[in-house]
C-alpha cells in the first residue's frame, strides 16, 4: 500500500486497489489476489451468516405511487369522497403530533394537507389463495399475489422527492449524502461473477442524487447499463473503429509493458490494480453486451416481458436484462422507472390517466419477471422489491390529483426466502397514517441485508458510525 | 432456522430522527465489538483496554475535560471515586450499587446515560465490561492520566516557529522541510530513497505546477541543464507560467466547492448563473499571487470592503454559490459547515444539533457563526456591455437584511427555534484571541443603486441600439427582396398587405419602429435618471415628462405591432380558430386604442418609470415553492459581520487558518496530507507526527505575506519532493514503516481527471489555451479542446469521461479519490478522445524523433518508440520494453487493414502502427501516474 496511514478507512485502501467497483469486493479480491495487506476488520466478502438470497432486483417507481390505488385499498375514500377529513370520523389523523415527523425541504404554501377526500380511481379485487387485494391497474402482478409480501405500513420524512434518495440511503437529504443500499451490498459481499459489474443500475435517476458509494467510495457506485446492445456500457466499445486483432496486440503489449514496469516499481499496489483493471475491463467488454442481447430468449419469454408492446418495451427489456444479470450472479440490479424531473408517477393532477398508463408500462414486465424467475428456480435466491418514495394523499389536489404523502404508503417484496401471499402492517381507514407495524425505509434495507446474510452493523466504516435508524430492523414477520 | 442476527433493541427512535443525529455518528467512531469484552483477571488492563476507551467514547464529551456536567468527570478512576453532584460514580465490587453502571443500564430513558438524543445506549456487552471492572473493585492503572485540557490541543495553540532541527547528514536536506523529516527518520533509523531521475523530476514539476506535461524538447532541455540551480530556475519559470494558476485554481475550486449553476430543468435551484466569474477571479488571484489571507477576506466580504470594485466582488461568488432556492437553512448550513471545514479545519456542523462532542464548541456557537451569514443573499450585478442578466452578470453576495434574527434550533430542527434568545454573531471562546469588532459599513450609492454605475445606462443603451440595428438589418434584407415601398400601416395595422413578402416587410418595419421607440425610451429614461441624480442643476421634471412620453410611445409601437400580428393571424385563421382569432384581434385593437389615448394624458410627475436595473436580487422561494419571495430594495449599508469574521479568520493569531492552508497545499503536492483529516483539526485528531514541520510551514507562510507561490516553491524544492517514489530495494523500510509515515519515499499520485484529459490534448497539439469565460456546456464538451477546468461542472452536469477518473464532487471535495477501476481502462481504450488523439500524437512524436535524432534519416521504429516513451511516460524504455514495443509494431503492420481508411480517426499522416503504440502508451499506468 502506498503511504496510507493505516487508520484510514478501508475504502481508501480499496480505492487504491481499485478492485471494488465492478464486483471484486473486499475479501473476495483479497483472497483471490492474495494481496498481503488484509485490513484488520471483518472477513468481508463473505456473508455474516447463512444467506437466503443471493441477488436483489430493486424496482423503484419515481414520483410516488398512490398506495391507495395500488396495494392498499381504502373504500372509505370513495364513501366519504368530497368530504373534508374533519367532517369524517377520521379527523384525528390530522392531529399535529402525528404530523410532526415531516421534514420539509421545499415549502409548499398550499399546505401539505389535502383535506378533501378523493375517491378511489380504480377498483380492487382479491387475488390468489391469499386473497390479497390489488388494484385492477396491476393485473399481471396480481397473478403472483401469493408470491408477494406486501408492506402497507411504510413511512418516511421528506415530503418532497428527496425522498427518492432517502429510500435508497435511509437519510433525509438535509443530513448529507450517504451510501445507498446497493452500495452497502456491493461493499459487503464478494463477487459471484468476475466478468460483470456487481452493482448495476438501469433507467434514469435524476432528482437529487445520482451516486451510490458516497463515503464508501466511487468504486461502490452502480455501473449504469443501457438496454441498447450497441451501447450498453459507457465506453464499452471503441468509439472509433479498431480491429479486434489490433486490439489484441495492444492489450498484449500493454500487459507486458506493465509487467516490465514492475522491475522499476516493485510491490506497487497501484500498478497491480491497474493491471487487474485491464483484465476485468476486457472481460466486462466481452460479457456485458451479451446481457442485453435477447436473441437467445424464446419468443414466448420476450413476448411475456412485453418487448413487442410499445408501452412496456423499455421497462420490459430492463427487467429481462435484470433476470439475465442475476442469473449470472450479479448482486444488485437497481432499476428506476419513470426517473427524470420529479418522477413520472408524481400525479399531482390527472392521477387516473397517469397511473393507468404507467401501470400499463410496468405491470406486465414485472409479472413476467416474477413468473420467469420462479419458473427458473431463481426466485428463491432473488429478492424482487417494488418501492416508491412515498404514497399519495387521501385528499385531492386540484380536481383530479393527489399530493405527496409520507405518513403511510406501501411497498412489496417477493422471493429471496420471504413468505409470499402475505400482507404486513396497515394504514388507517383512509390510508393516512401507517398504524400497524410501522416501518421506516431502512427496515426494508435491513430485511434485504438479512436475507443476503449481512449484518449491517458489521459493515461499519471507522469514523462513520451509523445510527440505530440507519440500520433499521429486519421485518422478521416476512421471513419464510 | 437462522441465528438471530440482531439482539432485541428495546427502544428505537420512532419520532422523526433528525439531522441532529447525523453528526453524533462520529462520536462512536470505533465501537468496541462484543468480542472484546472484559477479560476476567486482567483488572487494570481491563480498565485500560476496555473501560477507559469505552468511557472516552461515550461519556467524556460531558464528563471529561470538555465539560463536567453535574460536576462529574469520568476520565480517571480517582475522579470517578470523587464523583459529582450525586456522589461517587461507583462502589467498588458492587455494580448494582454503582451510579456509573446503574445510569448506563437503566431502562428508564429519563435516567439513562447517555441521555436520549445524545448517544446510543450501552450494549449489553459494554455494560458487561463496566460491571466486570466494578466487580473486580474498580482497579486503577498507574498512571491514570486525565483527558488533556482542550486549550492544550495542538491545533488550538498558537503557531510557533519551531527551530530547524540539526541532522546528522546535512547533505540529505535541501531545505528545512527535509531537516524535520530527516530527524524523524533518523530516530527510527530509516533512510530516505534517493532522488528520482531528473526526467521524472521534470515531468513531475510540469504536471504538478502547470497541470500539463512538458514537450519532449522541454523534458530533454530541462533535465539536461547542467546549471547547479537548473531545477530552481525551472520551478521559478513554471510558477510564473500563467498555466500554473489554472492548474491550482482547480485544486482550490475542489476545496471551495466551485459549482456552476444547477437546478431542475430550467429552474435555477443552486449556485448562481455566471458563477464562472468567481472561477476566473480564483485563476487571476493565483496568477498574481494574491496573499491567501486577502483571498479569504475578499471571498467572505469583498462587498463590504470593496463595494466599488467589480473585479474583487467576483470573489464573493464563494458565498453566492451556496444559494439554494427553497431552503435558507440548507443554504446557511452549507455555508457554516464549509467555512468551518475549508478555512479553519473545524467541524462546526457537528455542533448544529448539540454541543460538539470533541471540541469546545457549544451548540450555540454554531448559531453564532451562522449569524455572521444570516444577513447575506445573492444577486447579479450588470456588467459593462450587457444589461441582460440571463446572458451575463456578476454573481455576488450582499447583505439584504440588516437585522435578521438568528435562533438556536432545538436539536438542530429548523421547525423548533428557541425564540427566547436572539443569537448574536460570535466565535468560539477557545479561539477568541481578541474582541470581535463588528462595524456596520455604509455603502457607496453605487452599491445600493447599481444603475448609477456609469456603464449600466450605457449598457442598456448599447443593447437597445443593438436591437435597433438587428431590426433594421432585417427590414433592409426584406426590403431588398421586395423593393416596392411598404408604407407602414400604422393607423390600421391589421390591414397588412396581403402578399407574403410585402407583409413580411410591413411587419419588419413595425418591429423596427418598436426597437427605435424602445431605444428612445432608454435614452429618455437614462436622461431622467441622470437628471434626478444631479437634480441640483437640472430640471428633472422636464426629462421625467420626456421619459414618460417615450414609454408611452413604446406602448403604442408595441401595441401597433401586436395588432398587426393579430390581424395577420386572423386573416389566416381556419374556421375553427377564427372566432378566437377575432377576439384576440379585438383585444389587440383595444389595447392599441388605450395606448394611443394614454399618449395624450397629462404627465403628473408621479408616474413610475420602467427601471434600467443595475443589478437583480436572485429571488428565493422560501415561503412558497411556486412563486418568488417579495423583492426589496438594496440596503444602504451592510452589517459588517462578514468583514469581522474574515478578520478573525485571517488574523495572524488565528492558530488554524495557516495550518489548514499549508496542509491543503502539501496534500495537493503529495496526495498525502501532513494532517490526515484535512477538514478536521479538532481534538479527535491527535498531534500529527510532523506537527513541527506543519508549524514551520504555517509560520513561514504567514511570514511570507501568505504567499502561495512562496509555499509551493518551498515544498517543491525540498528533497522530500524530489525523492524517488519507487519501493525498489526498500524491503527493510516497507517492513518498518509500510505506510510511509516518515516520508522515506515520495507517494505516487494517480493524476486528476482534468490533468489526464489536458495531457492527451496537448500531446496531440490540440489544447486550446484560451483563458477564462463561460463554461463549456455539456453538449459541446466532446468537441471542445479547452482545458478541462473550463467545463461546465455542477451536481447535475459532470463530464462522463472526467467522472470516470474521480472528478471532484461539488458538494465536498477536500481530497480527490484516486481509484483504479475498469471503467478507466474502458475510457482510455475506447473513447473518441483517446482514439482520435492517438494519430495526431504519433505524428508529433515522429516529428520530434526526427528533430531529436537528426542523424536518423529514416524515422526508425526504435527512435520512435524511445521518443514516444519519453514524451508520454517521461522515461526512456529499457531494452525489454523497446523490444516488446517493436515487435508489437511489426504485429500491427502485418495485420490486414480492417479499418475504413475514410474514417476520421485514421485519416492522418502518421504511421498507423505508430498510432497504435501511442494509444497503448496512453493506457500505460505511468501515463496517468505522477511518479
């Protein structure tokens, strides 16, 4: 190691070794590359206890999905439609004490309360053996009701779209920038496949924060992947023509020049890392385009993901790519739907048209993904998460929208050793507050880490002590 | 069944957790794992290794040297035995009768220590450590030293000028830096590496001081100069080189959080438009070697100290950058945090929610520091020649509110201000070496009525004139096409000629009339303003009346044109839109009629004139995210608070400023700082190993008049800087000091993103050395050949190529990451930047090879390879490297040509095999490394 005071966090060490970014996380590298300088802390790169899942597919709906029109039916909204909350039996939800968790970043002179209840814009039906009620906007997901663990009692604190970042990092944006869940998983677990990046993101993330690693270092940022076979990876292929044979000669020469340089600069970990980075780059360059080449998939599979339907095509390709990635051992695939601006699901007005069309874009691909994973036996070891930054107000905004709502909303998880066909937690009768089994966003993180066999407390970085709430608590009720 | 991974947590924070807790995190930096529990029988050792560190982490902030709540100290066993208000902390042998254990273990949050919101509960394993030690009778080690007095903390003590230590072998020292380091090495019996080869030293100096590699000629010349002071003279030349300031500006921009404006879509939310003026000021200030203390004073308060001086006002971009559209607290939090970190090495932000846990900074001090900034806001001033602030303008700070209240926020929560006490500006007691003098500054009239600046009216006039000329050009262009005279249909403007060209001409004529009316209005309003300003010897009333008339004429001209356009639209409207068009036309006619009537109205003297602004406040939306907060006039004075703060920060008695600055500079020369925590010189950080060297540099820096160039010269002429970075023949030292804490070798540096890109361009002969100006927008960056410093750089806009090489984050970048990741390999192997540059570089190398070895009539491969290594990597290849390169050249040549010869990348004079070799060397570790 060149001149690092040994007290520096491990990430600095890794940053120099440079072997973390695409999956040679920690221990995995240290063991494989037999680098002598093992950091004092844990045997990272290996789970802390027996894992139930290997990979995560993280689907994030940007803008805020209406919980009351997706996974948490509230007929009272229809019954009391047009009444102010104060006029209903549920007036107590607006008790200021109960509203105090909100942390405003952007003022809203209209007040964040939308007082007039807005009726449900879509019907619900019970599905599967479990009879979980799911709105009619999500018929394909509903077919897998018995595979879902729906959590109807989420809460967060940022009433604006900074909550997107908050859902990934567990921190309100006013607290600063913190590593996201995917970065922690990447940091904590070794690689399952050295030819592919281990933490991949697809879709646009724009609102507040585009990075993941933060104090863990840039090598723990997600590697952006596009579902364009010609251009899946930044600088993934030569931007001007280079013949493969010339390239081969070039890489061979580079390898020998680097080795020869070790004579003048022996025991130089940066040089060692540089050599390794070229090996890995070459393997990535070979492997990544194959991920988004769907020609090997059967026509039925392609059709099931909606690849032929303009509405679902893009998201369907991302999900199919996600399946191919986890099949090859990639740890964490993070897919942003509707990213850009505040997020497509942000239905301040025209909620019905908005959600109807967005649900059409995501429902069939997600249904296909769940079915496909299950059929291949991958669902047992893959957790699929459907999340969004917050729900939407029970009251109407304008004539036909709903505003941001942080006090109660829904997410669901499936696979990865969790129980299916269950509903956990509840909101009150108008979907205002999470009332039973309340969960802050980091409880979802803790659940995922737990299933991956990680104890987030064992991943601490010296000098970056995390709080109780950062770690969250695994929702054991969901576990099979 | 899985083992339960998490112990049951009895209580958790269910209320809104707040930013408060964010910085508590550092309090428990190195937690004791449960594995390190009490070792029975290891009595005092158990205290020293278990109990004492635990108490230090969890209890000392309130019961140690910093504070003695309830008159209790827990930092020695004797102090615990003495106890505090409620008696001794323990009863030997009886944990359950010992307050220490009882309070830590209590289930009652009211009872429990640390108090809620102040720290986490002791874990059961930690309680076990306490209990075991008390059970053993609470044995004490000897000596049992108390926590040192915060006053004695190394960084809070005045900077003394340490004596230069004698060393055994003075030939190893080139300057006192080396004497300090050599003495430390002598003590450990460690030998320094020899000096690096001259070639390496020269390449190092160029890249470090000007951020660009030397040409091969410069490299040859400077490394073979036989003069004894050749190196020093090269240093002098490079420090005087204007490119030096661009290189080092980027370093300071990292530290000072430079960011071009960003927001959501077109909405500006953060930083300021045209913030590049501040960047240019940094470049120019470094070029002129403006004293560092003066730089800080200008950045913090140039608007108070130099309100007339646009050049210096640019410095306050430092403050304007923190603008945040929606939230004042976030804005001021950023300001306080980074003034503290960047200038003072103080983590003031840790005291936002509670008293600082390590440093003598009570929570109220955070708000006292915030109070210095409470009055300031951001605005754009009109610059000569451009009145349109969307096109250019000077972003700067100014005091907008002269007596804004500052309140302490309970637990840092912005919705819980403690309204009982208004907090006044002030500094932490421990650093209050002199009374703080805050004197309000009365501003010159230019500052609060910036339209009086001589160039402002001129700029408005010039812009009006430009619009007239543009309109006239357009009119003339159309007139040339349609020579028939077009009588402007001014009375019935909607009755335009029917045919296309005639109609266009008539509209252009109307547009010209508008522009001319506007110009006359600008002139008349300017005159009215000037008369008002000099009202002693003029008659403002008449010029006011003229200005009013001119504005009315503008209204008529505009309404005339609008009516013509409405008439045109109506004439062409299809049936469905015809009715709407008719309504619009009627409305336009009505407006025109009113405007015409208004011309005839008498002038009362009360009419407000459309202003000709000299500046505009950057509006905020603190109250409502959908509309701007109300604007107000610029105050006639400034509070003087920031001037006072700046004097305190730059006072030679201030122990932190110079130390922090030299540590930044040292770090940027060596990639390894003398004080590892660049932004935290607080008590959490023990006296650094080379504290005397730090103080010697800091005192010399102040004595030199805070000259950065002096400091650079001092550092780069040291033997430490010139040393080899290799670990060759150093197994002994690697074993003794693997982390190089004694500087027995120079640390190599992975070059910064900007340097790598600039180097590629300059080697290709393509670097555009134009200085300053607006940033290169993202869409133009691929084609741009400007230095990377000038690329648009914000939270939202980061160049993807530069980002691959750990480009600075605008939120905080006290230190650049130096990652080595496969994405960098892909960027260097595949990007157009590299592939396109390689042939051009190959051509330059071939030309240089011919110049350097004129005897080689044919440009032999060997000469080419040698010259390419020297040019790109800064060393001469060994025989094996030469062989490898030459055989690769042969391999490329024997390959059948597969590339399309018309491709731009390969359409060049250079030998394609040579280009291939160059591309390989651009991927070489040494190309991106400062050896």
